C-alpha cells in the first residue's frame, strides 16, 4: 500500500513537471509574451503641448484650454477616462476612437473660485496606448478679487 502511494506521488510529479515544461515551450514557440504588448501597432498620443499656463487670473474666473493631439500610431486611439486632480479641474475628451493620423482635443476647464495662490493641476488620461496613461498639466497664479468698490 505504501509503495502504491509513493508511486502515485512520483507519477503525479512527473506529469505536472512535463505539463509545465510543455506549456512554457509552447509560449516560446508561438511568440506569446511582452512583445505583443509593446508592438508597434498600438495607438500613440502626440500632443502639440502637454502643459498650459493660464498666467495670472482673478479668483472666481473659469478658464479653459484645449490640448490638441494627433494619433501617430497605427491603430485607433480610444480614451476610456480623463480625470482632473481635483473638482476644480474638469476635462472633456472625445468618446469616439481617433483614427491613425487624425487629431483629437482634450478641453480642460479650471474654476479658480476659492483657489488663491499658485495652482498646479493635472489631468490623467487613460487610453489604449502603451503606457496606458498620459498626464497633462495646467498652472496659474490666482490673485484674490479686489474687495474695494470703485
């Protein structure tokens, strides 16, 4: 009985070892691996500029800027999300795929209400690119509204 158990354990170990070796050799033979993810066929963002400075603005002002980009990759670019670093920074992005060679726009609005001082905000885009995120930056110097009456 003891020999039967030992034989069963050895046989199971041999089968498991052969199965693992067989699977890894198939992966090597078929070329499945990271090279699929880093292929040259993926979409690629190319922005005219990834930063914008609104300069000096008065507190309470809402300002907007459009970041223009081109898909310089070889497949359609799909943006799945755009998120501002706080509620004062609101991005709008195209919901339809941007075809290779075509342009898209990311409109970013910044509400300077209750935001006196230097402002550095980011918008994080998530897309089917490699890497899958892109950061856009906006800056401004917000000055307090004058409280004196003319």
